[in-house]
C-alpha cells in the first residue's frame, strides 16, 4: 500500500451532506466540534479539518448522512476531457488493485445528459489506468466497495470526491426492528436539536414507533457519539487509515459521556411496535435512560417537571382512517394533559394541522424522503398566554 500522503496531516476541505432544513443545525454541530471555514450549502455544509477531524465528524455528527472529501475540481465540456482528467489522477493513492470500488454521479449540465454515462466513463478511466500499470483491473462492487467515488458536474464544473462514510450515516447500527415507515435516525436527531430541547427537561415521544426519537434523545442527553454503534466506516479501508488515531478519538469521545437529567419516555398503542422499540433500545445499550410504555398517548399525562415533546404522528401513506379526528385528539391531549409543555411534531398532512385547535408558534419546512413536511411547534401555557406574559 502507498505511504500516507502528507497532505492528509493538514487541513483539507470536506462536505457533509444532510436533509433539507437541517443545514444550519449541521453547521452548528460542526462549529461545536471544531471545524474551520464552515459554509452552508443546499442540503450540505462545507468545512475544513484534518484527518483526525474527519474521523471525529463521522463518529459524532448527528445530522450528517455522508461526509465526502473532494480530491479534484476541473472544467469539463465533453466526455474526452472528462476521461482525460480522471485518467490523470494517481488512483493508487486511494485504492489498490485488490480493492473494489463504486461510482455515484450527479449531473446538471448542458454538456452531459445522463449521470449513469458519467459514472461509466469514470469507471473506465480508473480501470484503464490500473490495467496499463498492473495488467489487471479492479472490480466494481455497488453494495460494499472499499472506495466509493462521488462525481458531481454542474454546468462546466466537475468535482470529484471520495466518500469517507460508506453506508449512510443515518444507519447508526442499533435499529434492528422497524415499523411500517420509520423516520431516519439522522433526521430524528436533527429535529430534536432543531426543537431546542435543553437536555434537562423530560423528553416525551407520544407515538414512538420503533423508538428512533427515544434513542436519539438519549444519545443527545448523555452526550454519546451518534455513530458509536456502527461497525465500519469507509475511511477504514483507505490506504492512509490511522488505526491508532481512530481508536484514540473513539475512546476520547466515549469518556465524555454524561448522565441524562430528565426522563426520556415513549408511548405507543401497538404492543408489537413497543416490543420492536424495546429491542432497538436494548441494542443501543441505552435502556437505562429510556422508559417505554404500551399506552394510548391520548390517555397519558405530563410527567412531573418541565416536559418537551417531539413526535412523528402517522400521516399520509402511513395511516388509513380519520386523520382530522386524530389531529384534533392530539391538540385536545396537549391542551388538557400537557399544560406548561412545549410540543413539536412532524407531518406531511398540512390540512390536518387545521384540526389541531392550537396556534403553531413555529412551522419549519422539512423533507422526509420526497415528502414535503412541516415541523411545527406548539406551546401549552399554564393558564393563558396573557397571564404568562404578566409573570415575565
């Protein structure tokens, strides 16, 4: 294997990808983690850091789904230019003849019509270089490559990057059981951070499904790295992987774990769903932080102390039945049983919000998969809002 590139010991540019609506949350995470030259993009944040920071970012970032490292940017107008620029890269810096690779491509250019064709030209340039040098060609593996390459062409600008994460970072490694349409772990964490939970109030998910909000809240509350349960990252297959540095960073982050202050409580009406959530919670190792009950949220009451609710009620394709009535019941329950609390929930059923019977103090546009959603906040004041303002 080639020796470590000296450039990797200094700061280099990286891009962390995320969901629409969570760019600022991710930028704040990166700032707190120690990133430099942070700049928000569309569904991504650009930043700089060194090799160790790349390891730390993959381990710790809660709202990132992928972290890529750009290795070359160039102008391109046709397939011959593209092939020549890609062929000019010394690919032995990034992989060996025995490694398998994959190419992801995105194209928005008048000079190229199909992203798949760009991916195939990239593959050709790489395998042709190895064949000329070694007389052999590396294999392509779309599912479990040692090196995943990202090529992005906008107009005449091509950016070539290598993926340091591998599988999407939302795949934390703890979720073994899922309900019909589980929320992404990274999106769930982002919504909790976006909601402003102070980590000291009780945290309640009234419709907890497979328990994703509960586990993500427990990790946030206990300051546990988001991806501590993952067994592999793509950078571990890179020729310059520093196993000693990786273990040092991993153990250092674990030592900073804390106790949760408030209770973390989940409810779900379906016994099978609760059983699945318990399996996921136990697999995360956070069962000591989380309470989960088979109960109807509409019959629950606020636990003692300040309480913060975040949940993801069934909506759209996930529910059959009287949606307006369900949203009315949510509003009634919040008003009667959770006075003095803050509640946030995610929905794509925008019409349903008209039946909650409460005025939302915030509405944030979020996309879950291809569904346009709103993340809405309701404040249940003790008494009237006018009385609360007088007290302040």
